[in-house]
C-alpha cells in the first residue's frame, strides 16, 4: 500500500493533523489491511464491521481506542479514496461518490484473476506495439527524402480564394496508439512538406496515406483522378480515402475556415454527404501540397462567414434582376 500510504500521509499533513495522530492513523490502516491480508482499497463495509467486532471481542480494546481506529478508517475511505477518485479521467461520466463506492466493492478471487488476465494482455499488446513502432522507424529511415519547393497557397478545390494568414501549431505528445517516436518529423523529411498544417489532417492520416500509396502521387495526373481513386468520387474502397474521411470528421469541431465550411455543408447536405465532400477537399489539398508544394493557409471562421454572406447577397441580386427588381440597402 505504498502509493495509498503516501496519499494518506499527504492528506493528513495538508489538514494539519498532529504528528501522533498521523502515525496512529497510518498504523491503523496498515493493521486493518494485514488483518485481512488484502489491500485496504479492496476491503469494504463488511470487513470494517468484522474488524470492529474483533477489537471488542478478541483484543478487548477500550472504547476510546476503538473510536480512534474507526476514525482512521473513516478518514481513509472518505478522504483518501475520494482523492483517488478526483484523479479520474475527464471523460469519465461517473461522479466521485460513485467511484469511491466502486473502490470499496467486494473483490472476488475469480474476478481479480479475470482482471489480472486483462491487464497482462494489455501489457503484452503494448509491448508488441512498441516493437512495431521500432520496426516502422527502421523502415521509414530507409525511405529517401523528396524535394518539393513549397509555395503559399490558399486555393481550395472550390473557386473561392483564401488569404495568406498562417496559424501556428504547438508540438504535442503522441496520443492514443500513435508511434512513440517523432513520426511527424519523419513524415516531413520523407514528403519534404508538413501535411499536418492542413486542418483535420494529423500524423496518422499522413502515415496511412503514405503506407497506401507512397510519397509520390505522380501516378494520378490531376487531383480529380486522385480523389476519384480514393472513392471520394464513387465506386472504390481504399483505406487512404477512409483516412481522409476520418480527418474530415475532425473538422466538425474545428475553429477554422475548413471547420466552418464542414458545418455549413452538414447543415445543407446532411452529415454523410458533408463528410465525403470535405474528405475530397482534404485529399485535394494534400495532393496539391505533396505534388505542387502549395501550402494551405487558414484564414478563420470569420472569413468563411463573410464569403457566405457575399454569396447569399449575390444570389438575391440575381433573383431580383430576374424579376426586374433591385435590392436597396435598409436605411
């Protein structure tokens, strides 16, 4: 119980308990765990009742001593385990009280064995993934670096124009099952461009596309051929296209020009069609970046709103002219 003992010691000191009380409380919890030969967080209310009965019947302890020991156990289960519950993942929907109650559950040998099997399997898979990462690092080190002259481009696959305002990106640690080595730097070395500057595209998207088709996209003469092959025009199933679809899904919550456009298309066309349309946009931007060195630069949501208003106003003006009318600004 080294970890639990440290947490309990810190909680007692934080509440300015007397040194003698701190020592007594820690010894009580240690004795409680030794009595049942189990960790204290694996013991529940029934064990406390048995321990209380033993203090009266077997050990003949005084009422004051029993009260002090029960106070130590009460502190452990209401404060120490609550501290552990506060460390829960931010995505956890259970409250601290529910987690504290779960930590006081009845632990059965068969369930503990099943849990240990699951933990061992998880550790084994993590080891296998680490070996795969090491092998992947060696393979990628053998790939030659391309030479592409990058230029700033704000041209989308649609006729709209974009500004040349860039957005800075902070380096981050690998998340989830991403390789432990600096995959982004290695991909940038191989492609000679950093494709993660495109909103929605991350290192795993680039890695998937690179594994599928390699660093050279010259087999596709135009971005239209490229997007068609990815099944972003109908009738083909390629994992690279799925990677761009997953990247497009991330745009729904993105505070960027592409994110605003994705939400606009979702409201207009529906979720499925919007994701496919934005996946094609990302695929074309990736093609332009890798083949022509056209680096994507984001201008933000406000620019998209301004252009949307301009398109709506132009549409109203065309409709008014069709009926022999003229739009007049409100006073």
